[in-house]
C-alpha cells in the first residue's frame, strides 16, 4: 500500500505540511511534506493504549 488509508475528515493542510489520520491499527497519524510528498513523521497510539482498545482516526487537524 502507498500512503495512508484516509477515512472521514482526517486530512489537513497547513504551512506546507499535510496531516493525515488513518483507520489502521498502527501509525494512525502521519505528517507529510506537501511539496516533496516525503513522510516527515509518524505518530502511533498502539503502544499507549491497551491492545483491546484500538485507535482508528476518523478526524485530524493541526492545533489552531
């Protein structure tokens, strides 16, 4: 698979970056460089919560 699996309102563009939230079991948030398409950072919640409580992102935005 190439890129995130985006569901709902989970894409935000700001200041040359794209934030994506995906409906997956790991790497739920990703930040991309808009001009190069390069993945800049991945944020996963799978190590922060119990395994029986998966996080699947439907909405994401940069903090205002």
